[in-house]
């Protein structure tokens, strides 16, 4: 299992490097594919989509996601609310005209999944197209994966107080503090490394440390939120796409959650 996870991790890092450095169409298309897979995983969990494949309700969510990314690439953020509102109207129309085929919770989940797995993840693209975005976008991964690694190490060494004993018994308060501190340190080191390439109104090292610390804190909520959904529906993983890691929502749960946080913090702090 260890070597499987390691091999998958190396492939994921390589894919991230290629797509994020490339930016533009490559990044937008990759995020669209990842989003659609993530939505599919959520639809299976929420029973919006059954084993027979896509139906009208899930189809509305997929179509809305494709249109959202197409317009995002063409004119970033201009049509976000229009697409979300239009998708919700279509989903509700499917609900009404196919009644009583779908339950209200399925309709809610259909729209929620699109916002959760697609709209939130799309902030990586928005971050990448900012000035110096080729450097700023990596803050998402430093905050997420850095917090996860540091929290695990600190928790293993000195973790005693359970953070959420019923939801995730292995996570400790000490680990959480270590994760946030580790994220901040990684942000500061990265800020020092790219300081000459990124313009900032204030101290870049401090700004990067604050952004990564906030991202690390939020990333734990994203991780626990994804775990809570799995526990509610009594599943181990969202999927089997990534050997040793599970599905897209298992591996990118915290990245999806903090992408908008990092984006808006970068806008206001840099």
C-alpha cells in the first residue's frame, strides 16, 4: 500500500507541475475534468446518479459545470452568477417536470456538488491568471499538503488531545496546531525564495505565511467535511481512480476547500 500511494503521489505531483506551469487551456481543461469526476463521485454518494449512469438531474449538473468552465476561460468571473442561477433553474425544472422521480435531498445535492467540486476548485484557475499567478497558485498546495503532512507528524509525536473524537479520532489538537504552524513556515520559506519575482504592497514573507496559515486551518475543515459525508453515507472512499488514495474527493478534499480562500487572501493581501 505504501509504494502504491507513493507512486500515485509522484504521478499527481508531476501532473500538477505540468498543468499548473502550462496554465491557460491546459489548466482549465484539467480542472474541468477533475471537477466532473469529483461531481460524479458525489452524485454516486448522494444517489443523484445511480449505477445505470447519468439521468436528467445529474446531466443538468454536468452541463452546468461544462458551461461554467467554458465561460470562466472566456471571461473570468463575469458570468459566474448567471451560470449558477441558470443551472439551479434547470435542476429545479427537472425536479418539477419529472416529479416524483427525484427527492428534494437529491435536488439539493445535485446543485451542492457542482458548487463544491467545480466552482470552488475553479479558483485555482483564477489564482493562476492573476499577476504573478504562476507563483501564487502554489500557495494552495503548500497550505493543503503542507498542513496535512505537518499535522500528521506532530500528531504522531506529541498528539494527546482529540480534536474531533467522533468524526476523526486520530486527529489531535496538537497536530492541528503543528499543521497550521508548518503551513505558515512553508509559506514564509516560499516567500523568501520567490521574493524577487512577486510584487507585494507589504512584506511578502509575512503575507505568504499568513495566507498559508489561514489556508492550512481551513484545509482541516475541508478534510473533516469530506470525512463527515463519508461517515454519513457509510463509505470508505469516494472512488478508486487514484490507487492508494481513493477518488478525486479523497485526495483533493482540502485543496478544493481552500482554493477560494487562498485566491481572495492573495487578492487582498498582495
